[in-house]
C-alpha cells in the first residue's frame, strides 16, 4: 500500500485556486476576493492564505497589486534577451518589441558603479532606468549607466529613447572592442519585486553588461532584471569557418 502525504493547507488552497484559474472559473484580469474573505472561506489564518497566494504569484498565475488586491494574471509573452558576439545594445536586445518608459538621472558614481565603469569615485554619470511593459504589466527593468559626457543632450531628461542614447554613444566614442555579459540567477530585492509586481520568491535573471571601446574606456554598464517566468537569455557565437577555409 502506497501512503501519499496529505497536502498542507497552503498547498491545498493553492491547488484549488490554480484549478479555478486553469479551468476558466477565475478569468484573466479578474480580482480575487480579499485576503480576509479567502482566509474565512478556507478557514485558515491570513498568513497561511498569503503563503498560498505566494505560490501562485511565483508561478505567474496571480499578480498582487499593492493597494488594489490580487488579480488573475494575463498570460505574459516570453521574450528572449539576445546576447553574445555582435549583440545589439542592452536595451534593444530583445526578441520582441515592448512598450518602454525611461527615467534619466544625473548621479555621481558610488563604489560599485565606479568599479564597474572603472572610473574614480564620484565621477559624473548619467543613469537611465528603462522599464518595459506588456500592456499595463511591467515586464523587465534595465539600469543603464554611461559617463556624463556620452549622454544625449538637447532633450528633456525624461524623453530619452534607446535609439537616442545609441546614436549619441556611436557619435561620441570610438568603436566598441569588447562586451562582457555576466548572468546570475537570484531572488529579486523587495524594490525589484514591487516595480515588476512579482513575488519575492520568483527567481529572476540578473544580467550585467559592460561595454568597452577600443581605447580601453568603459562606455556603458547595464544592469538588467528579467523575471524568470517571462524571459530567456540566448548567447550565440558565430564561427567564421568559411573565411578561415578561404585563407588557408
């Protein structure tokens, strides 16, 4: 005889709500009853109920909007970050276009940024925070840092577009010689989770991209946050086999 473990209360609640979502009883965009109402319905404490909702938030089935409640999440399109040799700029290296907003701030490089960009502490930098959206839902975050003298000019700070920064960098610096990309899987900070409307238990892809020009100067550092339930990373190295064969 096989003895199957009895699911915990939080797992049983998550299973029931998941079934209602997948069968269409609870529809995408629909607001769930309040946490107090659900706790009463399932005869559990509020912390247990929130723990069950956290499971569904981690699976991308439920979205918690602070001040509004918990909602059945619309299915999100998965996108791919395209890296590797010859990759485009960090803010345009996605397989599908998304609506993007930007906020630009002039800052002084603190210890972490000064190390990343290989500049003295308190060096003037321009930070651009890009937030991509699918509909009204935040999709990913990108903090872009460039030396102040390479930042676009002649436009209001909040109106910078990715293309404007790319053109400015191309005009003001020598060609790129190297791009390094480092990927880490981790849990989001509370600030990141709030900005992306995800659970702090949902793993994210954290990508650091550093671009260096032919003079050895770091001209861009990008810190990207891609939630694991909607993003992949693809790196391709193209080997010049035909060219090598012709030279031989």
